[in-house]
């Protein structure tokens, strides 16, 4: 029975990920794809990314970006109006390319677009029977947002878009706003996303913010850790960065200092993101294709933590994440409850009676 379960889980994994990255997806959302050459994809790879969301204006742009991404083993999720309008002109040519992963259909669609997007997915599938399509969903930020989406309940929105064939659920919400963390909105969204993931058997991906603008501050390592590790604690199976390349400002959105500046130079944020990804990769390998069995929010003497219990194969882990973006928290433990501590470099050591976690940081313990 144990071996049968392993086979079933392996088949499900292949169905979900197919020709995607062979490790936990760390995805750069890039703009101006026509400007990306081999050097810039090399920099993306060096920053720790193994996949990109990209936007292409023409079929030639699509072909070019696939070619320059391939030497760095970066998988692409491609948005292109020509692909959606006339897939027969390009899909047969690119569907088997080593860098081609998914077709990017929409970002933050409302219910008004649901039927249109379903038709586009079916249209692409006529020319690529194994087509994997990507839609990033809106967060539930309040009653006005739900009205704009066109639903009474957020779960109705999630379930409606789950009828469009996709290998994962993707959502965005950026909790670090000014000097506060909007956990009052973030955690209910995560609960709903996780429920839909469990209901459908599809993994979910989460966005994190790395380009300051409007109410979103210049990112710190604590900000990135908080977003990455809380999402992992809830079961996220992919982390997406908005945005690797700095978008042009519009209205109140004064984008600046993304990892790649609009002049093509790397910013200080590039080094920060690179540091975060170097830390994230080994940590995420514990969560990759694991199952979160339960989650709780626990008060400590000087703060709060999210506690996540996960199962991976025959191993079980308990993870603690500091919910603060700017304060330490002390976690008190009974060492006899755990087998060992797993450091972020995956080395193990004995368990102490307490740990002080820096802002947004994670503690991983292997259960007995």
C-alpha cells in the first residue's frame, strides 16, 4: 500500500509540474521581455530564479525569449496576445521547446472574463493537448473588491476559476504596507486559498512584493522572509516575485528600485533578492511536494508566530514563523518533543529550550 501511494503521488506531481522546474519554483515576474538577452537571463539565474513570467508582443519575441532562456535552464510562463488570438500560428512551433512551460492567460481577472478565458484555454489546447495555462487571481481585500470581482463570497470566485484547466492556483496579496503587516486581510485569504487547493488537489503559488511603490515600502530582508515563509507555512508550492524588472510608473503607482532598473542596471534590491533566494532554496526543498497537516497562530511573550505542521514522506516537521516584519520573537520549547533542529542550510543539530527568531524568520524542527 505504501508503494502504491508513492506511485500515485509521483503521478500527481508529474501532472502538476510536467516540464516545469525540477525543484521548488522561484519565479521572476519580468516586463519588457523584448529587451531580455542572454546576459539578463544569466543574471536572473544567478539571482536564484528557475522560472519567469514574461510578456511578449510578437511571435518573434516569443521565439527569441525561449532561445535566450534555455541555456540557463529557466522555464517560461508566457503572456502573448498573438498566442491567445491565433494559437495555430505559433503554439505548434513552441509547445515542445525545453523552456516552454505555461501559457499566461490573465492577471487578476474578474468574473466577467471567466468564459472568455475558458475559451482561450480550450483554443490553445487544440494545438497543444498538454497545454498548461496560468491565471493569477485577485485577493479578497474587502466588500468593494468582491463587488468588483462580481461575487458575494471569495470562495465562489476561486471555485469558478478552478473550472478552467490549470496545474496550480495563483494569487497575489502584499501584506507589508507602510510600517504594518496587514495580517487581518492576509491570513483569511491564505485560509481560503489553502481550502481551494485542498478541494481541487492543485498546489498554490503566492506572490511577494520586491518593487517599492505607493503604500509598499523599500523591501528589507525581513519583508521578503515574512512573505516567503508565511506562504510556505500555509503550503505554497511556488513563490513569485513582483516584479523583477521595474515597471513604468502610472497613476499613484510610482514603481522604483526593482531588482532590474528601467535603465537595464541591477539595483541594491537585486542583491537582496539574490540573498533571499539563496536562503529560500534549501528551506523550500523541505516544503516542496509536502503536505501541511495543520496550521495555528500562537502567542509568545514578545510576539506571535505561525506554527505549521508538515509531512513529507516518512518525515514530519514543525515550523515556526515570526509574524512581525520588524521585531524579534522568542519561541519556548520542550526539547524532548522534537528529534532535531533543521537549520536553513539543512544541517541538523540538537534542540534548545528556546529560540529567538528575527523579523519574518523561520525555525524548522524535525518531529520524533
